[in-house]
C-alpha cells in the first residue's frame, strides 16, 4: 500500500506527524509537500497528491490543511478522487465502507494529532462494502462525467 501525502502550511505539522506514523507502521508513502510552514496555496498540494491517487501511483491519499475543507474541494475536482473531510472515527470508517473514499482530508485546527492518526489507521484498514453502495459510487462517477442524474 502506498499513500499520497499533501498539505499546505496550515497543516504542515499534521502531515509530518502522519508521515512519522506511516513510517513506524512500515507503510510506504510519497510526500507531495509542502515542506515548511511558509505560506503556500492549498490547491497546488492537494491536487498533486490527489492526482497520484487518480493515476494509481498511490492507493490512498491523506491531505490536510487548516480546516480540511479547502484541500477536500481541490481533491474532489480531480476525476476519480472521492475525498472526505473526517472529524471523527465514525466518519473515517463510514466513508470507506459506503463511499469508497480514496482520500481522507483533515484539518490541523479541527482535530487533535491523536485523533488524526486514529482516523488514518481506520481509513486505511476499512474495506468498501460494495453491494448497493457500488451503484451509488458509480453515480458519483456519472456526475463527474457530466451526466445529469434523475430519480
Ligand atoms: C490557509 O490559511 C487556510 O485557508 C487553509 O489551510 C485551508 O484551511 C483552506 O481551506
């Protein structure tokens, strides 16, 4: 398993903590930056990490900013990416089980480091349930491809 990591300056420290955590667990990662607390633009780093997931260079992404919101918006604009902002353990689990999310987004000012690392562990170890959820996830791809959905 290989993880794409990305963050802006607002979550540089959280990304570093996630990186250390993955290292301790022996999980491979690619760090797309940023590489300091100097102010940068979150869409750049979010899209680089998200593209690595969409291109199957990485299996999952962990992308962070101050709130988790901006990076999730950027990541979700990349075709093939299903990014979810998670703020608790249940969300980290459910977005894998039901949405087959391939990117977890977190905010450094929103969650503690301890919770963030727990959510990463849950996200990376929870399987997509498939079944009726596959149809719904396929509909997300239809939206991405410009289809106008109707009931
Ligand atoms: C940067 O100041 C901040 O706007 C960014 O980290 C993020 O929270 C945006 O959604």
